[in-house]
C-alpha cells in the first residue's frame, strides 16, 4: 500500500511493517473523526493517533457519550470507507488554517495551531469533506480498510494535563483483511481470560485493595511465587560474583539533589518532612548504592565491583494508569550496580547480556533489543555520552545481538539497552535494562586508585533483569495462564482423599512429600472426588494424588497430571523422584 509521509513523499510498505501499521491506524483515526462529525456536527475534535495495536481519537461532546453510541459511529465509518475517498495532503498558511478551523468551530485545532512556530506551514489531511491537522503518515485511500471495530471509550485530559478539560477518547482497531480482525478479537478474549488481576485473585496470589490503590498485597501463595523468583535471582547473582545490599527506603533531599533526581524526576517522587528537613521515598536504588560504594576506598584491583539490591521503590503514578501488578506505585526492583574502569565496560556489559539471556530463556521468553540514545533533558558532556553509547553498541555487536536504535529515549544520565520480551500471546514487555552512567560517579565524587597511584572516577552500570519483580509476576501469570511450571508453582501437588476414611493416609502422603521439599496441600473436605479434581484443576495445581482403599493398603499413590485424565499408580519414592527430576530439568 502507498503511504504518504510528512514531507509529502510517497513510499510503498506493507501493513505488517511498523510504518505501514502506523499509517493504516493513523488514517483510521481520521476516518473515526470524520464519522463522528457527520453524526454529531457539534462535536469538537481534539487529537487522534495510532497506538501500538490500533487507534484512538479524543472528542468534546455536548452530551453524555457512552458505549451505546459506538455502533452508529462504527457503521458511519464503514460508509466513509466505501466512498472510495482519496486522501489529500494540503499545505495552508497559518492564517488560512486558523480561518478554516474557526469556520468549523474546532477550538482544539486552533489551540494546536497557536502552539506551532509562527513561520511553520500548517499541513492538513483531507478526505472528502473532512479536513484535519495531520503531518502523516497516512494511507492513500481509506478503502484499504476492510475491517474496523470501535472497542472502548475512556476519559482523557486535553494534552494529558489533569488541569485541562476531560475529553472522551474512543479506541478502535482496523485491518486490511477481515480475518485479521477475527484473529484480533480471539486474541483479546484470550488476553481477558488470562488477565493477571483476574487469575491473581482466583489463585489467591495477590489482592488489590481500595485502602492502597497501586500498592499490591501479596497473599501466602503469591509470596511463595515471589520468593521463588527472588531465590533464583540470588542463586544466579551469587554465582556471577555479585554481593547483595539493602539501602533505606527514605533518604534526605540532599542525596536526591546530588543524584539529579530532585530536578529531573521530582514529579514522580513521594516526599515527606522529618524534623524540618525534606526527605523522599526512593523511586530508584542507585543513589543508595553509590553511598555504599563510597563507604571505603577502592583500588583498581578491586574493580569491577558488582552490587545487587532487591530494593522496594515507590513512584507516583496517576490513578488512571494503574493496572494491577503491571503498573503500580510500589514495587521491588532487582537492581544491580557495577563499578568498573573504562577498559572493563565491554566485558561487563557482555556479562550482563549473558545473564539476561539465561534468565529469560528459563521462562520460555524470546526477546528483542533496543538501544536508547541521549534525550533532550540530560546531564553530562558530549564526550562522555559518545563513549557510553559506542560502548553499548560494541557489546551488543560482540554478543551477536540484533538491535534497533530508539533515538532520544535514554535515561537523563546515560544511554541504555532495553530488553523487550515476548509472551505466549505475542505481546512484548520491556523488562531488562542496562544503563551506562558516567555522571552519577562524578556527581557523588566516587573514586578509585589506579595503577598509576592517582585518583580516577569509576564508570557505573545500572541494570535490572526482571525489572519490577511484581510486574514480572504479572507477566508470568498471563504468559502461563496461571499454569506455572512445576518448580514455580506455589502448590505443586494436591492430595485428594476419596473419602474421610482416607484422610489419615492422605496426611501421611502429604508429610512425606513436604519432607522431600515438595510444596503440597490436602483437600480434606467431605466432597466427591470428581469435585475435588475439578477444584484442583481450577487452582492450576500441576499434580494431583488420589488416595483410597487400594492406595492405602499397598502404600502407593495414584498420580494424575492437571492436563490429563489418566491415573498412574506408583510407589511414593518413585513419585518423589519423578517430581525432583522434573524440577531439576526446569531449573
């Protein structure tokens, strides 16, 4: 399909390509606005755009808009599409554009024009009678849209500022083939079925409570899962020569001013006052790690020093963006900070990449890599940024990792490598990150004594693997649909006595399993065995052990996997050995 770019040029690309899907959905957002204006001429159009998997447009209506209005707009969109309208790019002078939007009574468009530089030409997208501010990209003809569906509505502040008017945001999806919409809708049903908030509640892993919005409560089974991940993390990092520390949650303003967070991250921090002095609840662990490094003098012979911290951090998030464990106000970062010489940069980054690769493979994730470069709001010299960026590129190339450049999306103190893992439904999640920092050691006056006997400044790596442990748990719940591999399952075996006469033997079986490190429970309710089996399946327990007269007399167990209907009778020792072997393979 033909895609028109901001400069007016036309290029050919496929919907499956990033540019193609962006142009396709961008065009669909304008078709949405056109349909809305046809049905509700008094509506005012704000801003619309493509998203990662669809499109949206924000409107101001002079009535209460609800989901019941979506179908009529969707039908009107289909009419617009069938009209075979050719999209046109038109340039206006600022005055002509203002006149056009004033005539249409589009106050939000007028505000957008006022925000543009005085000398800049105003570019509009025209489709039939509809005209909108748009620089592209967009497709040449809306009739390429063969399937469209409006999905949800939400509130959205004008320009994302809560001080501005609340608008109505309409979301939708569109595709060049009807079967793509069908596949999309099936995927959405599967995503809904796997929603970690729903499964987390059903499986007794965590709770989200009104008393602490954005602050998850972990329940006993959830704590087992969380601790298993933490123990695995510690096992890997002890092997790799990391030492673990713990730093305070609250530290004073001076620290955050030294680190630069007070000036560059203040709006995301919670603050308090203690004895007339300003303090902040830490949003990140790195400044505390820097203080630990400075506790004693270091020689070049000590480097690299690898310091890990499972630190609880807090960040202010607006209530509208909170989403279970995926977007919370408090979470545990599996941070590590590596202090090194400039000569050690490449090897240390390669080591971190190797660890991330190992840990993601363990959970069955594929991933892609993104290198983010210097943002506008940054600190440090051009020279330091150049060295840091080139060092990350070199490490990626030496490890053979393919990557894409994400211009201007680095941290304010340094460039970074982000790892976007892909779950079982094809969705991507940014989790792991490696950030190279020349600035924080300088700001804190960190030093080491070099081979020349002089003082030198170390270079610092900030890195996470899980990212947020809580968020990683949410991803795992949805990735596995709650059916965790044996080593990670909070309850690995459920013992199911056929009747109350066999409770005593069932408890013997349970204790034998626990003695061998197997996490198990017994269902001692006076219910039929079929009901107990169904309940264990709903709880996603990997193995069920059925015990009755035959098993009690022979001292055996009948084993059933959660996804099987077959019962296999075996000796307890054989069953325990099977479990241990399976866990050994998993681990």
